[in-house]
């Protein structure tokens, strides 16, 4: 080790180590004669220096001042208490709980326990509002916001992932605790830089399902910490913390003409794939098809034929008849209809005179639909992916899946919209409608 004075500084998302020639987790730059490391390695670097009895001056942290937070007046459920205790062992890691199981309360309690400057990162502006409201109500302090044109940084701040990514280099040393809501977003190529840039040693991930189709959940131990607690909707339903539920699958059969057109287009799709030599054996293969379709006529033809086939299967008259039948049989029961595509949302909305919510819906339209659904003015709403996460959805008893991606995360999130305990212990029902003899059956 060097006898020169050793200092640690923070510069635009990196730890600069002066006075040493080598150090684990850091790379030497001969241009400056300093060592550099990602902010995420701050705790590892200080632990190493302490273990080696290296004296150093730590100039990294520039924490926002936070006084003592009040104790939360909330009675935790047994699994919530266990989840918090498990996380507190390392003060790092993710807690995986179904929608409606109280992830936000766990987050609040951990913020109170750590009692340090905290940045909560969320995927949507709606979640910024929800977190800000519950934080200010419980802690009685001004809560900062970053996102949607607002930049107000306080000792406890809520930011969108996009805004945290943009601001990371300038505020990466101002917080001790980071809470990643819907943490499954974090490993994405841009968002992971948030975790790598911030020095915060304490990290909490919250999600209903941690798996990703690209398998990047393998990076969570590095970015946030390992999963420290996980419990399923089924386990919580057995303990009456969530509604008991059943899942049904209903197969519909397209008309002879619809099925003929479907098979024709799928044949074109597979023929074109064969000609360009592309095998659809992974999620990345389909992404590649989309990428090359802008320059390759055969790839574009394959994509168009596939989309047309799926469109036929999704919009078959038999599916609409099945939806009508389910709605009639469950008249008066609060129902959310989920689809994959906005086109189908609008069609169902027009046929059954049901309010819709898509990402194109205005704030006023969305609020009217959700408020009307909550107070019983509307008994059903139809939506695409926009209600899967990030929006506080009023309680529903029946869910109808008209189309999906086959991803377990999407399925769990949609099921979670039905699982808040019901009056009279009524069961939630999730019905999936599948066109028989199509690729939908495999997706299901």
C-alpha cells in the first residue's frame, strides 16, 4: 500500500481514489494517475480499506440533511414483518410480493428504520403521486419529486426511472438508501446505470415478480442485492390476506373462413422465415426480425403476415361472443378486460359500450374511468398493458384475458389486480380466452 495520503471523491457517478496505485473494484488511469470505480462499489472500497487498515479521507458523500423520522403507526402482517427483518440483515436485496400484499407499507417501514436520505425510484408519474402522498402523510415532511417537468430534491425524494437516469451523475452521492419500486425494470441497459452510478449502500427492490424474459434478473445481486423474501399469491390467499381465486381457460373456435385466412398468413410467415434463415427459438430472434424488416422485403412480409394472422385470431367473432357470454353471466360484477393491443381495446369498448384506458388516454379520461369503476358507475373497463403496473386500480372481482404475451410477470400483475380481499370472502376469477388451433394456445 502507498504511504501517500489517500482520498476518496465523487465525480459524475464514479469514485475517484487518489494516493493508491491499485485497488479491487477500481481501474488505474495513467493519464491522471488516479483509480476510478463505479459509485455502486463505494461500500466495497471503504470496507476493503478499513480491513487493510489504510487511512483515508472520505469526501464522497454529500448527504441531504434528514432529521429523525416519526415512528409509523401501522400494524404489520406477519409476512411483512418477516420480509423487513430478512432485508435488514444486509440492508440490501429485493422483496417479492404479489400486487395488493402491501409492498409500499414495507418500503415505508424500511425508510423509517434506516432513517437516512432516501431516493425512491418508480416507473410512472402516477406512482410518483402515490408514493409522495403516502410518504408525506406518514412522515409529515416535504417530499421531493423528480419527473414530469418537476425537479425538487429533498432528503426523501421520489423520481421516475427516466429522470433518475438523467440526474444520476449529479445527485448520485446525496442518498444512503435507494428504493426501486417495480425493480424488474432496473436491469434494462440504460436503467442499470442508475444503480451503478449512485453510491447508496442500502438498496431495496420491490416487485410482484422478479423474472425477466431476457433473464437479466441474474444481475440483481450486483445491482440491488439478492432476493431476501418471496411469497406467492396462493400462500397469502390461504391465510386470507388476499382473495381466494380461480383461473379458467375458455377455448373458442374461429369460423371456417377466419381459420383459413389465419392458416394462410401463418404459412406465409413460416415460408418467409425459412427463406431468410431465421429460427424463432428465442425472444431476441423476434427482435432481430423486427430490426431487419426495415431493410429486408422478405422479413417485412413475414412480419406483416404474422401480424395479420394474430389480428384474425384476436378479433374473431367467437372471442367477441365469448366476452358477451361472460359479461352476461357475471352481470353486476366488477370486471377488468385485459388485451395486448390497443386496436382490440377500442373494438371491445365500441361493441360492449365499456370505457377504455390505454396509454393514449388523457389524464381526465383515465381518472373518469377509474373513479367511475371505483364508485360503481361503470361495472367493467377494458385496457391494454397500461394497468399492469404503476396505477392504483380499484378492486375488481373478475378479470378477462383476451390476449397476452405469455410472460409470467404480465400474468401475475394482471391476476394481482383482482386479489384484494372481497366482501363476504368472495372468490376472484380470472378467465383467459384462447383461440383454439392458433399460436395463442402455445402462448397461453
